C-alpha cells in the first residue's frame, strides 16, 4: 500500500501507466552532405505533423471541456513552430551534417536546461508543455507512433502515475480511458487537484515514491477519498472496494435526490450554498446540484497556456453563458488571479524567486490596466440585466480596492458615452486570503460591498506553509486555531460594518471543516459542484447549535489535532462519522478499516 492525500473522491481500478518526461534514446547520427536538405525536410514535416496532432487534441478538448480549456494547446503549437528554435536546429543540421533527430535533441536539451535552471515557478506548466511538444517531434522523427506518447495505446482503462500532474495535462486524456490519477507532488489545494475534483476523476497526490514503486502495467486500486493506493489487489480486496464503491454510490444517489431541497438545518437556520466554477462544463453540474448561484467564478482558465489574452467580447460571451444558466441567482466573478503559473504564454512577466509572494493577482491588474479594463467592461456589459458582483483577489491594501473601483467607474462612463448597453455599476468585494486583509478588514469594509474568504491562500500565508508542497501536507491544516481566529475576526468585522462575509475556499468542501464554518457563523458557503450534495445533506443533518458549541470549543483548542477531535466528538451523537471519514485506508491487508465510506 502507498499512502497519499485524497484530493478527488472516488474509487478506480486499472493498470498503471507511468508518465515520465524522458526523451527516447536518440542515437548520434551524421549524414552525408547530400542528405542534409532531406533532414531539413524531415524536420519541417515532423513539425507539420505534430501541429496537426495538437489541433486534433484541441478539438477534442473543445468538445469535452469548452473553449477556454482547449486553448492550452495554443501555447504548445507556438512552441512547436518557434522560428528561432527551429532555425537553431536547421543550423546544426547544415553546419555539422547531423540527422534531424540528433540536432533536434541537442537544441531541445539545451532549451530544457535553460528553462529548468530558472527559479521562476511560473515556468513549471510551460516546461511541461515544452517537454510534451519536444517528445512528440522526436518520436515522429524516429518513426514512433504519436499514440504511444503517454503509453495509453494498449489499455482500455488506465490510472496515470506521475511525479507531478499539471492542469494542462488533465484535460487532454480521454475521460472514458483515464480512470484515476496518482501524483508524487501536490496537495488538495493545488490547481491540478481542484481541476481533477471538478472533472470527477479520482485522484491521490503527495504519494511519495509512487513513480519508483509502481511499475507500468501494475494493477492499481486507488481511493481518491482516503488517499490509499493498493498495488496488485487480491480478489477479496477488490470485492471489498466494490462494496465500498456501491455504498458510496448509494449515498450519492440519496444525496442527489435531496439537492433541490432547501439548505436548512434541523433547528431552522437557512444556509446559502453556491458553486465554485472553474471550467465551462462545471456550470451544468452546479445547476443540477442546486447551487444558489456562483460564489467564485474563476477566470484564469481563459488565459492559462493561451498565446493571447481573450478579447472583451470573448469574456462577455462566457459571462453571459454563466449568468443565463443561473437565471436571477448572483454570480461573483473573480478578476484575473494571474501570477505563479497562471500567465498567458506570450505574456512578458518578470522572473521571480518566489512568484506566489510577488507580482500577481490584483497587483498585475492594476499595474497592467490594458489587461484589467477589457475584463471590467465585459463584466459591466454582462451585468446589464443580471446579478453580478466583482471580487478582487489577494488584496492587502485599501488603495487597491479604491483604484479598482475608479477604473471600473471610468469604464462604465466610457461604455455609456459609446452607447453600449451595460450596468452603471457593479458591487465590488474583496477576497480575504492574506493576514493583511484580515487585520485591515475594518478599513476594507468601508470600501467593499462584501468579503469572501479564500481559505486556501489564507491558510498558506498565515501558517507559512506552501500549499502545493506535498512534504508539508500535514502542516497545511485549516483546523489550526490561528486560522479559526482569523475567520472569527473577519466575521466579527463584517457584522460590525454590515458587510456580508462568505467562504469560497476548499475548506468548505470538507465535512468537518464545513461544520466548523457553520458553527463560527458563516451562512454562505461556495464549493466545487461535486461537493454540493454532501454539503447540503450535512447542513440538513447537523443542528446549528451543535456546530456552534463545537466551534466555540475549537477556538480555545491548542492545535489542529485537538480541533479535529472536538469536531468528531461533537458530531458522534448526530451522524455516523464513517459516512464522512476521509482518513481511513482501503480495507484489506490488516488495516481493519470499515467497509463503509
């Protein structure tokens, strides 16, 4: 058994395919002077063939995940066709009489070394795209089928095992074939994990040593709820897992049946449950699961991996699509949370030793108004007859909110002068995700229409724990009393200044965490659409008084483990904890775990 962090629920059973970013064994081969131009032609033909393959993938992703996600391939196509790089390869071929694959590998390794040696974390996803394109070209030059790039050709169903899973990779696999994901790096709040959860793919991250310990073709039984991975499971273990999956599925059906029921606690307290929408195909799921609007509409997938920023009209079309799906329900659009690995491919961003503490989010938008203004105009136009609110990410200063509102007013006036139908104004709120925002909440309240707590980054910045570092996964715990006190402080400030406060972070998706949030006093929670049925069941099952008593005791706890124990003890009389337990391993091999989910 291998243990990791369950980041996307569900059980999967299939042979493992090891995703390794390694070049094929390319022999050093010279050619006769008369064969040089033939090698140049071979190179150009390989580029054309790979571009055609990437375009086919783009069309497939367009059908499955929508326009925004399909654009991750724009950057890959640009990389394949990069004129400077190809000129360097052709120069090597002609000057040294090298074969196309020999010259290409030399230049590719040179570029990989340059990219890999940078301290700029935002290049990670681009490096993955670069490696994928270079592998395709090399395989084509060596006469290897492109279908074998990921080793999926001979398997009807697979579980991908990799050192790291990138968001751009997740969507390009056939979802009928890809049953599960295992990654050595990452945690439940990394972007790839959030995407896997949104797509309904069982996923385990932080599985240290998985690539070395799992051989290709090994039958793997993966539990994305508990984070357990069994290699070559026995018949008894498979039967136990099937029983567990059946019981979970039965519970899911029961939860689905309750999705349209009101989110009211047994003692009569009404809770608002909204959906976080990351991709277009999540819209329908959120509506079907009874989301009372969108508490967090992420916009980064409109830019990540793309060659260019989306136009104002493209953004308007997407915002209208979301608002029409939810009718009169409110939609909270988060402005571009650019930074880290979320920049357009052609964006000239600075190299930073620590980009997650650097130039990102609202800082980029205010410094680059040519990016910010088209988005604000699209929001104003979409809000002409719909309930839309704007949320600013990573705010640390009052003047950031003031300047954003000034720019919004300028664009509103410009639209009015041009005779373009648009809302005159849109409520502007703050995403509270830094200790600075918590401390300055009383000042921010005077310029903000609402607060929405982003618990992922608030936990990261408060506890000084990298949320994407699998080695620190046990330390990344929203149950920490430091986080609870911050949450309580923001709520109190909101009440004092009559500013609504909600939670849109992943914390609200975890059952114990959600009970804690309710007990602290949050009455609006926004979660990934697949988590909505369980959250509604939890609201309808746990009395508010029980949650409040547990939260009051948790605020006085010395550490996160004590908080967890307080919550479990409080809920024992109310519900069967086995229904929400995400800590136990898969049954079998002496674990003694219950077969209940």
